[in-house]
């Protein structure tokens, strides 16, 4: 089986190869089989991509917003037409079940291109009257933007960064995660098929050092990273050295708070969506599930029953809803956390180890009686490990939920409307849910507070992070001066 791309990089409207770069094997998570090889970008490839982006950005920014938007919406249509093939590729790249990729990846990417394509023609400034004079503002592109992706949603991340950037008239050089290098190349191919001028969206492969070379290049005006907090701190610092704009979409250890009066079935559903979708490899997951004592046993009983219904197996089988971890390395990291949970005294409700089959499968795992100081309650695991913690009062749970460096997401399940809004108002998080978990429509801002990030993706908020405002004072009369 060879799923390999035509070449490793996509620059200036075409595939480009340079086999002198470090080879990066692409491994199918469900079998451990190598399905492709790409080559990390050499300095010459990085140079080609940045030069091409710099030139193309000038052409792209001169087009009207309506023209830019039309191309983006055409690309969205092509993505939807090819959803099945793109979903299969996403499954090869990540190991996520086809049942998920058919509805969550190319479709989400297409939504993003359609939404921002629709906005592109209406990105205007303001007119501010000043008596006889006036000020007008212009919303201008930033220039060349660098996008750097994580491995859990390679198509979605490529589009979520490209769409607002392109709508505002920027060009982009995107570096996918070295673990999932295939999908972003298809996004580039489709954008160009839809009419994007060559060089406006480029893809280069590589590890952290290629990302580092892009971030520190003086031709780059903005960096948008999706990744872990430690990487975010490095990239933010490197970008700050040249005062570059940043968006940081980083990790989390989000609280999901379930009060006694919640509907048990819905709360269990929310906890499953917030811990086991994509085998738990989702940044916004509600991995600290605080359950009020009165509902605890009923919640755990239904949770164990429903987790037992997970269909684990071949991700290409559409009946399967729980796939392998993205890589052997990630599987071993998560196994380490499962062992720590057991060693530190958490009560194992279900799972706790590998699934006995080839590929990097782990069992969906639930620990109960978890306390705030346990490693599994403090660190981001990024795998299918749910920690259930008990609580008594609203005041107590708010303080404990906020006692973390992270602040990406938070959820509350309760039938008490006032309490739902009061508690969500007090939780330190950027993307929140009431009686739901992990919805991420393009219309809603997405992003974190505290160490979980800076800036927002999606919605009109993202426009602010890919553009800047110029203000122009216009004087109608004579200029008065002191001398
Ligand atoms: P990672 O931080 O290891 O890598 C992310 C990307 O950064 C990769 O492309 C990597 O090559 C690149 N990189 C690494 N070092 C770099 C450097 N010094 N300079 C420039 N680029 C560098 O993250 P990962 O393991 O790929 O992904 C998992 C993490 O991503 C988790 O922490 C998860 O929570 C987070 N994540 C966040 C969101 C979000 O939207 N908030 C979404 C998905 C994943």
C-alpha cells in the first residue's frame, strides 16, 4: 500500500520535491505499516516557499474581497464533492475512524473556507466624523503568515488557518505536523484548482526546526500555531523577538462539571464526546470530570455501560467508532499516564491498557476517585483517559476547576439555568459549553485563556488576528501650528 503524495511540498502552485531533506516516514496507525515518505524542507525549500508567498501576497491583496471569496467558496465546494476521498486520506494520516472523518474533517475545512470566503467581500473600515474633518480606517492584511499544525486534525487545522488568512489578503506558508503530513497537500491542491494564484498558499514539510526557521524569518509577519504549551512558549518567544503577530492554539486540561440535577444520560454523552472522540486526541477535551456526590454512582454506572459499547477496530470500517492512537510514541505516552493513575491510587472503572490487536490501540479508560493532586488530573494526556473527581458545592468546584495553568474549555451540565450561566461565567476558559461538549462550529470563536493560548480561530474574531487597522486623519481646513 502506498498512499504517498506526488511530492513532499507544494510551493508556488505546484508540487516540489527535494530528497536531500531528512526522510519522514508516514505510518498508518491501524497497522503500523509505512504508507508514504516525505522529506523535510531544506533551507532552499524554505527560501522558495517564503519568496513565493511574499510575491504572491501582493497580487492576492490587490484582488477585491469578492474575488478572493469566490475562489475560497469554490474550493469549499470541491472539498465537499471529494469528501469521501479526503476522509479516507485523513484516516490514513491519523488513524481516526472513517465514521468520524466523513463528518468532521474535510467538511469542517469546507465550512471554514465557505464562511471566510463569504466574509471576504465585507471586510471594511470605518468612517469617523470629526466635525468638518474625518478619520477613515482601512483593514489591511498582515502580509506573509506562517501556519504550524498539530497531528490530530490535519485537514481542519490547515483550513482553519488558511481561510481567515486568505480572506484578509494574506499569503500563507503552512507546515503540517511531521506525524500527519499528507492532508494539507490536498488542501493546497484544491485551493489552486479553485483558482488561487500560485504562491498564496504553500505547504512545506518538516519537524520543529523547519517550523523554527519559518518563525524567525524576517519576511514573516504572523505565526499561527496549533500545538502543545511547551512548543507554544518557544514559538511565541521566537515570534516576539521581531514583534510578529501570533495566534496560539495550545493544550488543555479542561473541567466538565456535572451537578446532581443534570440529566444523567446527557451528562454521560457529554463526557464521552469530551473524552473519547478521536480516541481522546482533542485539545478541548473535558478530561477532569467533576461529578457532584449525589449523582456519582448513577453517572459511573451508565458511563461504564456506554463505554463498553465502543466499537474498536479497523478505522476504515464505518461501523467502528473508536480507532488507534496516532503513533506508537503517543500510545506509549498515554500508557505511561494510565500506569501513573493506577500507581497513584485512582480507581479504575474500565480500560487501562492496550487492546490486543496490531496497531496502536488503547482502551477507552475511566478512573474514578481521582484527586486534584494526581498526575492524571494535572497534566494533559491527549489520549482516551477520563478522570472523574467528586465534589460537594458549587463554590468548591469552581475553585478546583480553575486551579490549573490551562484555560482552553469548560462545560457544565445542570438543569438549573441560573447556575449554568453563573458557573460558566466563573470558569477560566475560552470555549465553553452548557449541557453539551466539544461543539466547534465555524461561526463561534475558538481558543483558550491562560497557558492554553492567545487569539481566537473561527468566527469574525479570527479576522482581527489576520489583519491590522490603518487609520487616516483627513483635514479639510488649514493647518494651525505654534510657529
Ligand atoms: P507539538 O507542540 O509537539 O507540535 C506542534 C507543531 O509544532 C508541529 O508541527 C511541530 O513540528 C511544531 N514545532 C515543534 N517545535 C517547534 C519549534 N521550536 N518551532 C516551530 N515549530 C515547532 O504538538 P503535537 O504533539 O503535534 O499536538 C498535540 C498538542 O497540540 C496537544 O497539546 C494539543 O492540546 C494541542 N492542540 C491544540 C489545539 C487547539 O486548537 N487549541 C488543537 C489541536 C491540538
